[in-house]
C-alpha cells in the first residue's frame, strides 16, 4: 500500500536519507525544512503521515502540530515527532497533537522505527505502536540540549514581557509570538503562527503596513503618533526592527496596546475641538472673566464668543482685556456684577433671572447663567429672552418629533399590521400639528378611491365614509382630489376659497384649515394623509411634519404590498393566477368546514386536458401557455364566486363546487365545463380545440379526507379519459 508522507526536518541529511529510504519502499514523499515551509506544502498536499522534527527554525514542531490540528481536514492525520530532545526531556508530544514520537538515534534505527509506523498505518494496527520509540538508540547531544535550554529561557523572558513580540519573515508571515501578543490579538497561538501580520489590522491600515514590509531599508521604524488599529479595535504602537542571522533576515515587531492612552488623547483633542467649535458656534452668548483684583471689585474679559458679539453688538477685540464696567457701564445696576462676585467667592453656580440691561449704547432683556472654572475664571452664558424661548420651543418640538419618528419606525419594523401603524401615525400627527381631525388613506390603484386605514371619529361623517366589507372607503373630495391628481402636498388656511379648489367637488363645510400630503414611494402614489382644523393657521413646519410621516406611511404601505405580493406568489400559479397546489388543501379544508356547518355537500372536479402535450410539442410552450390561461379564464367564468379553481400543475385543474343540490346539478356543471373548454382557442393565426376529461368525487359521501377525496376524483378522471362514451365520471367505490 502506497502512503503519502511528509518529512519536516531542518537537517538536510535526515531529509534526504528518509526521503530516499521511503521512496525505495514505494511511498510518495514530500519534504520541508521547517514548520513554515511545511504549512506551504500542506496547502496543496494531504499526506497520510507526517514526521516532524521538534526543534526547527521559523515555526517549531510543537507549534506546527497545534496549527495542523486546528485545520479540520487534518483531523485524522497521523503525526510523529522525530526528536531525541522529546524523549530526553520527557516531552509529552500528545499535548500538542502528536500521535507518537521516535527518538533520533542512528539513521538505521530511525529508518527501522519509521518503517514500523508505515507498516502499522498500512495494516491499521496503530493501537499497538509505542508512544516513544527508539529510546534504546538515543544519541544524547549536549549542545542541542543547551541550545534548547537557551531557547526556552529566551522564550520565558519574552513571555513575561508586557509588550507583544512578533517575529516575521520578510513578507510579514508570523513565525513567533509571545504571550502578550496572544493577549493583544485575542487569538490562540495556532491562529497567529503562519498568518500574515497585515491581515490582523483594519482594512484601511493594511496598505501602509504592506508598503513598510516591502521596504526593509526603512527599518527600524516606530509608528506611534498615528497608531494603526487591529481588527479587534485596539490601537497599537509598532516598533519594527530588522534581524539578520547569517544569510537569513527576519523582522522583529514589538507592539504595545496604547488604546487607553490614544483614546484619551483623542477624546481630549475632540473635547478641545468640540469646546472651541461649540463655544464659537453656540447660539447663546458666552463671556469668560477673571477677577480684576483680590477684592473682585470688577472683572476683566478673557474670552468672548461670536454669539456674544452678535447679541451685544460689539466685537471680541473691543472687549478682551477690558473691564466689565468699562465695556458695560450698566452692569452694576443690572445686577450681574454682584452675581459674578458671589460665584467667584463661593464657587457655586447661579442663574441671574431675566432682567433689563440699559446703558447709553445698548438696551435689551438678558438671562444669564454663571459658574466658576477650576482656573478661577467665571463663565457667563447669556441670551435674550426671545431667542431662548424660540430655541426652547424648537428644541421641544424637535425632541417630540424625533421621539415620534423613532416610535413609528420601530412599529414599522416590528408590526405587519398597516392599520396599527396608521393609528399610531395619526395619533402622533394630530398631537404634533395641533389638528382636530385627521385621516390616513390608502389609494386603491384600480378605482382611485380612498381606503381609510385610520381616522378621528368626526371624520366618518365629514368624509362620508362607508363600509365595504371590513374596510371604510370614501371618494376624494375638495382639495384632496387636487393633491391626488398633482401628487403634491397642500397647505391651505382657507380651503373653501383656495384657487386650487376651483372646479372640484365641494369640501365639507366644517373644515376651516387643511393639510393634505401624498404618500409616495419611488414616484408611486400609495396613500394620502390629511389633517384639518388647527386652532391657529398651519405653518410650513406643520407641512414638513406631515410630509415626514407620509414618507414613513409610504414605507409601511410598500412593505405591506411586498409581503402581500410574496404571499400571493407563494400560493398562486404565476401563469394563470389560479391558486396552486400548495394553497388548494387549505381551501378544500375550509370548504369541508362550511359543508359540515351548513350540512351541505361539495363536489370536487379533477379536470385534465386531453392531448395538451401535442400542442406544446407542435406549436411550442408559448402556445401551450396561451391555452392554459384561456382554460383558466373559462373555468373562472363558468363558476360562482364562492367556488374555487386551482391549477395543480401541467394541464391539470381542480374545481371545488360548494352547496351542491344533487348529482344531476353536478353533472350539468361538468358538462358545461367540458363544452366550454371544447370551444376553439385562438393563438395568433392558429386555432386549437381542447377536450377535457373530468373526474368527480363528493364530500362527505366518497371520503372525508382531503388527500383521499382528491385521489378519488383523480381516479374517476382517468376512468373518464379511458371511456369511449363520456368525458366525465363520478367516483364509484
């Protein structure tokens, strides 16, 4: 039996001798000089057994084993450690995934034990293979043990460093990591080894790191001011060093997690920038003072923002460095000086209520809020009453608006009920616009009538709503007609005299003010939102509010359309529009329930078109499709609205006939179906004559189970097809 073998050893003589030996034994052999090279081989080669040296450059045997065991396709690979060190130091090779260990001795003894492994693999008797073989021929190598001890000592030192240490090949492949590197990357060692360093970083960082690795002449390199970001979000300072050993070059990377410091610096920078931008762009005026003397008899301006310049009608350069009483001589009478003195002395913030300031240059109402900074400076934030009130009202409205939009958006996501969404929408709109009445309509695309999804109680009479089934429907009146026709929002505080109402049906006389907005989605008109009778005139803000909610309603309506369309496609035949075989059992079950409730019988017709395949074969599928659509149309036209027609597939149709009076009546319907389908069907210049065979079963006489009832109608249809005297037959048990 020929086996695939991979030998991994940094000793070229052992590689050559083992390869030659195994090839002479008839096996396929691949070799690799270290762990990294072995991983490259394993990308394209799947061995049956791998012999691995323990101590190798780049990636050692223990780490190579862990990486291999982490690859699912190598779960059953038999791994043998080929090392004297493992035996001498009592290394438990199974802990890192090896199946067995052969201690290095003479080449003959190694070949002997390697051959034993091969034979055990071939005859599947590995259970009898000893865990460590060739102990009798161990060649103790003091230098190797000393080197290994030195390596372990070196790794122990590195593993106790707080900084992460990586050793890389020139192309960035990781061949060594310390414990801090595992913690930094939050990855297991076997995940990091043989991975490319660049792939650990965020996508926008990778190009710069690749460029740096491609130019080793730039090393050493310290990246700290603009630290790159790992995929796990940590910001790291990187120190790249070049390491030369004989003719080989590698790269040492020392990485330090500076996320906390970097984020603090960024937060501070952002805070400072934000403060300055906020300071200069605040709608409120801000002035910063320091006490002129120890007694704080006056205060000197140290800062003054743009809003303060606008409010006080004075430039910053005319204020800075001057005293308060010099710039604003009325400050003492105004009371602000006394408040400044108290805040400076006590450190407690105070609000100076709305007061009138006067001097020879300036008059105006101001409201001030004062507080002391840790530096000892005192800040005043001030504005005139009108601006504050306007800003307060605007802020309150925007907050209410944002909350309403958030609630409706969440409802659209979580609810499939357009009526529930519409009711919530109308409640929010009426509250935000102060309207007395309101209605939210869907536009019927066929009749252009409006289907009310939500409305305030008074609207039912105002808009003349009438019930059609479970829905309330009405015809557009007055300016609502104009909105629908022009697909344009409308604000009118005098709807009865509005020029746009000319020639339209009169609006209800009780309406005094009106807002009406179309709900559009991708230029398609889906609905209409109308509110009326605000106690004050409507403003543009009210129109903007309704338009925003109209967009949400359009989104909800479009979502409902999409859901209905998907449901229709799932349960209807796309060619004929009839219900399909998946929905048919549900319709038949409903018919059975009604039959039991009203103690009526139902008939099930199984209709099959004779020689339909010949039409398809002779004239093509387009002709066949035309025939099927015409058959479906004729079947629907013959039957009552309460009856059901379904296409079961191909040229087979099923009819559910409710409330049958007698078998004679059923027979008459079957004959009508056969006669109607026999009428010529035209496709372009071709005329087809379709004959049908009909099988009939009766519920509950023939059976009370859906599948059985259908099978019996199907059986009767096949008997009718074979009959030379009739095209329809009742099922006969």
